[in-house]
C-alpha cells in the first residue's frame, strides 16, 4: 500500500508543469562564466544612439523568443542596449579605496586634535597627507569599483528560459 501511494505521489508531481525561470545573461567571448540577472532586479542601462544617459528600471518580464525585456512599462529589445552597469561593485578597489579613505580621515582628525590641543610636536603634515589619502581613496573607488559592461563585439546580452 505504501509503495503504491508513493508511486502515485511521484506520478502526480512528474505530470505537473514546473514554472520556468528566466535569466538575463551577460556573455563574454572566451569566458565560460556568465553574469546572471534575475527577474524583478533593477537594471541600469544605456540605450544606443541616446544622449540622455543612464536609465534605471526594474525587469518585470523577459521574452526569450524575441530577445526582449520588459523594463518598467515598455518592452526593450536587447540589441538596443549599449551598456549595462551592475549594482554590485568590485571587491579590491572598494577595500583599498576604503582603507585609504578611513586612514586619511583618521590622519586628518588626529592632526586636527593635536593642533586644537596645542601639541605641535605631534602634528606635522597630518592634515595634508590625510586629505591626499582621502582623495586618492575616493578616486580609486570612483574609477575602478563600478562594474560596467559595454556591449558589442566581445560581450552580449541574452535571455534564456530554463524549463524543466
């Protein structure tokens, strides 16, 4: 009896259609690993031949047959997207830039404290070096931290539908 019930349950599970998962893939030529963007995630992108700048919209649906995504209230073909900026950042520029920023602030504040408390023997150039460290850390984080993909010959977008 138990084996018959188990077989019936497995049969019922196997005939039900499982809902599909749709992904937006960023594929790079020569690289097996792809970046996956799931539905309902916000996407920051630029449109080809559009001088307005960056748009940020939520992905509401994906159409793998037509290679289109529903961003906000309009369908956008993938071949009209020129660049994509990911929400996550690179790790090492964030760590190095953040360390330089924190070190610069601590040098600046320490020198300011020794200047206010009238201890000039401890405050020698800390403010200048602190500001320089903070500036270099900010520049490193601004230039190297964001992940931006310029789509074209070596990188492309593709919508895939994984049905079971």
